[in-house]
């Protein structure tokens, strides 16, 4: 079974809605276990355990959210 991790951060609702839609679609794929986590709740073990990762973030002044940047810095 393949493991897909969906990681997102948002202070609004749009990116969270998008992440939920990705989760719903991914869960229709057989032989795939999909997990949804917020960026601050994700750690290196989560990333290493996944076969693939989808990142969701709003665009802030042409860059990703601070929480997603924090995840990359921590891991």
C-alpha cells in the first residue's frame, strides 16, 4: 500500500478547503492510504513514512506561508 501525505497551512479557509478536496479525491484511489496534516503538526517522521507528499499553501508576497517554511526548516 502506498502512503500519500497532504500537508497544508492557511490562516483562511480556501487552502483548507482545497486540501480537503485533495484528500477526498486521493481516498478514492485503491491501494493508497492518504493522510492530511497541518504544517505545524507534521514532523520528519511523517515525511519519511510517505511515498509522496502534496503541499498546500497560500501565496504570501510571492512565497509560501511561514508555517510551511518552518516545516522545511525543522525537517
